[in-house]
C-alpha cells in the first residue's frame, strides 16, 4: 500500500481554504490544472511510497512514539507559492519548527521500521493545491494566494494516510486518501 505521514487541517480550516481556492478556479488556465480535492488536503510529513503490509505494524509503533514525543502546536495556512511549474501550494505558518521536528521524526520512524522514505528532500511545510505540467505559469495563482491568511488551529495528531492513485484514465479523477491510523501528540 502507498503510505505517508501527515498533518490534517480541521474542517473549518479546510472550508476557509476552499473559499480561497474557489477564486483560483476562476483564473485563466485553471481548467488545465490537476486540482487536489479538499477531502485530500494535508501537509505531508514523510512520504513512504509502497509499503509491505508486514512493515505497517513496526512503522505504526515508531510513529506512535514520534507523536508521543511531540507536543501539540499551533499552525495556520498562509500565502502561496509553487515548485517550478509542477505544483501550486499554500504555505504554513506558526510553529513550523515543531512541524519540521515532527516531519524529521516521521521520516526517522520509516527508516527504523525498514521503510525507506521514497524521496528525501529538505522539508518545506506546505499543502499542495494543484499540479501542472513542468512549464505551468503559476504567478497569477500565487498573487491571489499572497492575500490568504487562514485561521490558526492546534495540531493535535499525527496521521498515517494511504493514497490510491487514479487508475481509470478518466480526466479529472483524483487520488483517494484514507487515514489508516491517528496518534495524539504529546500523550
């Protein structure tokens, strides 16, 4: 199964972001992007890729320890940016040092469980909103997102999420996400 560790924003934060993203859908070229659906919005901490079912209990045990060692902390979604012409995102503000620490712990949990994270990169807190081709111009979208400042919420749990990529070939089909496990922070 395809797994990653994540922080999931609460419904009121997602609803607020959905309003801002609605404005982005009205911009020229928006119909050519692959938008992430709001039920799947998350801040990825560590992407594990394909994981054997046998490895999930060990990974879960280590993620539980990571959650226990990390206190709850405040975050908000704010502004926006892009990774080249490939991905449009909204940024994260608040205790991003604690978020990075949790991401490091989630990545280490994978390594210790024998699950090598699929792509190790310097962690940059964000929530992906849309994907484009390598040459997509996101400047107009980022301009709208620059004014976005979401409400603050307290991150209280670490989640292990399963994702299933679209297989039908139907245009507009999105990945499906299922939260497999949740662990409270600091408990």
